[in-house]
C-alpha cells in the first residue's frame, strides 16, 4: 500500500477501540509524513502533522485523540492518501460515521487524494442507512484482527 521510496502526505486518525489502529505506520514507514484530524467549528476538519503521537495527541471532540493546534497543518490539496474511520462500511463504499458529517465535508476538498478506509471484517455489512449527502469511500481494506489483538 505505501511506497518504500517516495514520501507521501497521509491523513490518518487516532483509533477508537473498535477501529483499526494505523498509528504503527509512523514507525513502520517513517519516510512519510502523517497528519491527524482535529475538529473545528461548524463540523469541519483540519489535519495537523504529527511525528510523535504519544506527545502530540490529546483528547479532543467526543474524547477522540486529536493533534495539538500548534502543529503544522496539511492543506486538503497536499494530502496524497486519506484514510477514513467509520463504524461500518458496505461493499459499495457506503460509510456509517459518527453523525457529524466531518468527513463528508472534508473529502470533496481533496480531489487528488486516494481515499480509502480500513475496517475489521466485523465492520463490513450488507447495508447501512444513508442520506443524500453521504459520500462513498472508493476503497475499503478489510483487516482480520489477529488472535493477539482480541486479548
């Protein structure tokens, strides 16, 4: 998925307990630059570059870890890959989020970015309720948790 040679700007997220944890990517692919979302007024997002999640993420909106506001911001046009969180996904790319519409507002600002989601197999469902403003996620990577992850 990630190139070994070219540096990419990647938007990821700090996981909730039921979501795929992408934070290890920072250690496994250190040549890339990573940004995490921070919630803004009017259900908007901005992505701040994070180098050390343990020191640069704090509880933010809804208790989700978010970057410190003083960290550098990636503009939407700068993001090469944007990995979107969610509660559930369908094979058609429908996404059940957390009800704020944050990503539905942000994704159109990133037309050049490769948009995808990672999900545990339990998060893949046949159908979910959608609304006209809900955007499809073009790629969903299904992850089967290892037996050590369940302990």
